[in-house]
């Protein structure tokens, strides 16, 4: 492991009150040492750029420091901070020198005491061109009478490359864990560096070349591929009857609920679901969504990629040992990943930050009533003619926007 030590001198001014005060009223300072560790197995590393952002959790005020300077310094007070490192390195990969984005982050770090050390593990961000999740909508819409309507969820997938790609065999998956439940961060074994725990996965049909997608073009995957705008459903919704694919579920409890099937739209195939009836994406927006291709056969995946986990559930002064079962997919199979969370509820990284270092949101707060009709949509870069994809959904997405399954990126 290669250790790089950056010493950050942090100081603050002593607040002077207009009334009498004592030493306990003084704002305290910390001398902070940041140790960052680069990934194993890379050689001839040159750090071209590396900046640290210390964001005060209480005030939301960020302070940025350039860690490539010879004598970096920063001015902050003691308290809770989110620490984010981002930069660029050049390193030797085989016989070639390559450049890559590097990142690291820690949330809710308590900076206290005269001396404080933050240990940061740097990771290389896996940014690839190809299929990306370009718009995700699962909040539901509002009926004319004010009630919620939640059957019109959809996913848009865009070919962000310069060549024709085929949608055959792509999977869409939903994470097992929720971004607003930090207790899941105690789940053992922690597999996030190698794999992602999921609670649902479906696969698009096709034999390999049945569904070509031209460069810059999108496909629409509807949870229910029908015209939702009819008066009997919700005139404020969308007509999804011409979607490219429909997520159709064979209900395990047809006595309770049966999915609607549009015979004119090709159906996806469920490979795994935690739902007892029919799966729909989480309407509150607290899960992560993954796009990729299985690196093995469906049968072999179902047989050998099970994931049993244990975690500590805490409620007030009580705590309970809990466990659960899910499936897992190798991170190397994932083409794109998007964390979703209410803006004020994101508490931990559900998936490895190499897949997504941030999150997008269509709810400003938990149970946001204004989320109806809102989606998250990837930004478009007019200079490159492509969608923005830096593996950081906070930067890559517009959060939130008015949902539009037929939006033209331009």
C-alpha cells in the first residue's frame, strides 16, 4: 500500500462576545492530518490533481483545499464534516500510461481535539461509455382529485456511445438496502467492494441482436406499458402504451394482485424478486438502481450468488440482531448505477462508490408531497453531444425535474 501524508493546518478565530465570556465560550481548533492510500497494484503514479472538500454538516458550508500544494492549509471549526476527495492521477497500466479520476469520501466525521487524523482510501472511478440510465421515474403522479397514482413508473436507457449497441440481455436491478437506513451499513459480510446486494432483477429479452439502439437513442422500459392518461386511471399521467419494453411480473399471489400485460410490448423476465405479489420500484426513492449484463448464466447466478447478511437494528435505546437474504451481482457486471435518496435522508453508500460516488433525488425531504410527477434526469453536455457520466449522480443528474418519458436530450 502506498501512503501519502498531507498535513492540513486548521485554525479558527476566537469569537469575541459583546458580553463577558470565559474560556469555555472559545471556538476550538484542530490540527488535522489527512492520510490517503492509493489502490494496490498500480505503478508509476503521478497525482495530477487532488482536492479535499470539508462540508460542515450543520451549516452546509464547504471549504476546499488543494492537496497538491506544498503547504496546504484550511480554516474550519471543530464539528461534524463530510470529507470528499477528488482528483486525477496518471499511472502505468501494462505498457501504457493512463489517466483516471480518483475519489474518496467519509460522511459525518467528528473533527475534535488538538490533533485529528482522517484516513482516506482512494479508489479509481470506473467511468465507461455505453448504455446509461438516463431518466428514472417512480414517484407516481397526482390525480385530478388529489389522490396519488403510482402505476406509471418507468426507466429510460440511452446509448451514450458512438456505435450501435444492443439492448438484448440488459438487466435492471434494485438494491436490497435503503439509503435512508444507516443500520444497514453494519451488514456483514460487507461485499460492496466486489459485489452489490439486490432485491430485484429483471432481464430484457432478445437473442443478442434483436434490439439495436443507435448512438444517442433511448429505449423506454415501463413498469406498466399502458395508456395511464385515460379518465379511469389518471389524466395527469403518461401514455406508456408505446414503450419499448414492459416489466411484467408473474404474481406469486394471483388471489391478491395480478400484473397487467400489454401484448404489444415485449416483456422483461424476472430472475429474482423479493415481492410477494408484483414488483414496483420504491416510490419514496430510497434505493439504488443498476444497469448491466450478467457475467454468467441465469441458472448459475441463481444457484451461486446468494447473499445472507446480518446487521444490528437500533431503535432508540433498544438494539436487535437481524438478518436477511438477497442476491448479489459482481460490480464488474454493472454498466451504470444510480443512487436515489430523499435529499435530506442520504446516510450511507448503499453501493460501492466506484459505481456512484453521489446520489440523485426527486424528494427534498422524507415523504415529500411535492415529489409527485418528479423524476431524475441525466444532464446533457452540448459540447460533446453526450450525456454527462462521471459516476457521481449528484453532479450527473438534474434533481428533480418534471418527468417526461419522451424528453429529447439536447
